[in-house]
C-alpha cells in the first residue's frame, strides 16, 4: 500500500469542507483533482473513506483513518514551513474556547497583525475538552489551553480571568458585592455553556459542595437566553463579559476561581514554526 500526501491532504480537506467543491477551493485546485486524489486513496486502502451524494461524510473506514491523516498532513505542513525562507508567512490554525475567541483573541490578533503581517490566523472555536484533542490530532497548529497541568513546554500564559456569576439585571442580588454558590442554586444553575464546566465543578469542590445543576447546555447563546427568560443563572469567565446581552450582568462569585490561559503548540509532535511565531510574538 502506497499512500501519498496529496491524497491524505485531499481526504482531510474534503471532510473539513463537507464537499469536494469546498475542498478544491480550500486547496486551490480543481474539483476533479480532489476527487481523483480521494479515489486513489480509496483504491490503496481497499474501501471508500467518504460517502458521495450530498455532503461528504466519512465512512467507518474513513473515521478510523482521519486522525492519522490529520497528523501526517500537520507534520508535513510543519516540515514545509521549516524549509521555507525565514520570513514568517502562511496560515496557522488556532483553537480556543468561545470566551477566549470573544474576549481575548481580538486583542491577540491585533498584536499578530502588526508583528506577523504575513501570517493568516484561522480560528477554530471549541470546548475545553476539544482543545488538546485537536492539537495532538493535527486539526489545529496551536491552541489556547484552559488550566493545563502542567503548562506545556514552550507554552506561554496569555491571560488569567476570574469566574463570575451571570444574572438578570433585575435580579434581587444584582446589586450585591458578590454571590455564593448557594445563591445561584436557589435560582437554578445553568451549567456547561461555552465549555466552562470543569471550572464550575472545581468551584464546587473548593466549597465542599457536590456539583449540581438545574440545566446543562452547550451553547452560550442558549444559556444567556435561559437566564434572560428567568429560567436560571450561571457562572461564566470574566472574558465572557463582552458577550453579555444588555439585560444581564456579571458579579463576583464565591468561592473565587481564576483560570489560566496558555497559548501552546502540541506536546506529541514538533510545533509548526508559525505556532512558535505566535508564542514568540506574545
């Protein structure tokens, strides 16, 4: 069996774009070239890796291959970047949780636009659990990790922010100096929005309380909507303050918890030079 990098690159691009047309646009080649590359890969591995007819979805065989294919493509991209001229130029993929995407990355991207003008930073938004997974699988080249332990070699702390209670502006305790977990549980805690559940669980541990919630959601927009309708309250990192609707406010919450945000490359493979450039610029 002989697999080629263009075949693997076409496969990964097709899955990410959801179609051969989208993959061709992302790779800057014709659609037929992508189709032929994927077909050649399928001949080599002995079966289909994506389903045709509509969206290009991975088959069970393709699913087993995908993480390995991403890792190979990421390693080749890193190798190619090493042998290019020393000037930082190209595209680097950066993952972060929603609050970091909204509250921190705009400032970092302004910095990088000045210090690395020829580097295009593509942002991938995900949950805490997805950051390290995407990083090690080669889905992204760098990530802002939340509370990594230990801090990865070469990583740099880019911010620390405190968890805060989010309630309606007309909440009876909205004018107080702080709120406790008991205060929040009286109204019903909406947990999980924006991938901050680990930090909320840790706050309960510090308070000697079991982690409990009234609702668990994934999207912050869902969480904010429930709070606006009076269906509960929540806990959000202070970087998320910029995302709050006008009728919601953020207050300090006890016990206080500060999370640490670390910009890093992968631990299991060499860093892409542009990921290193992002860290060096910070």
